[in-house]
């Protein structure tokens, strides 16, 4: 369960996606992708990272999971209407299917449960 993050050490990193790679990696793929839009200066973004890592770990190859720094990729953030961080967007077939603004572990857990159930 993603709310059960382990304490006691730094969270391993979720792969960072460069803005120039966004369309190729997320929009032009049929597999589900979860992208956490963050910024280095954002404290809630740091709180979100363990949950995003847990999704990546639990979903395995079913879902491609990335972070994207809005300051490094303002064009992508603007195109998707990302108005605040953290924002987590779930894509399927390159299209946005849901969005979470802030730190919402229960909502993210629901996404994970749905994706795992669909893959079985």
C-alpha cells in the first residue's frame, strides 16, 4: 500500500523526465504513465516523492513512472495546464485520464489498484 512508506532513510529516486522527451516517452506510447510535476523549491513535492516511488515499485512494468521539474520544462507544464505543484497526471494511450493536485495518497492508491486490476 502506498501510504505505508518506509521511514528511516532517503527515498530512492524516481526517474526524472526531461521536457524534450515528454511526447516521445509519455504522449506517443500506449502504456500507462504517471508523471509527477514537481519543483526543487516545493516542500509538498518532497512529501509526495515517497508515494510516487511506492507506485513505481508496486506497479512494476505495468506503469511508467516519472517526475518532471516544471522549472526545467515550462513548455510542457504550460501545455498541460499545470498551475501548481505537485500535480500528478495519469496518462493512458498518451491521453490524460486523471489528475491529482497536492499530496493525495489515497487517490494515487486508487489509481494503482485500478491499473494493477486491469493488467491482471
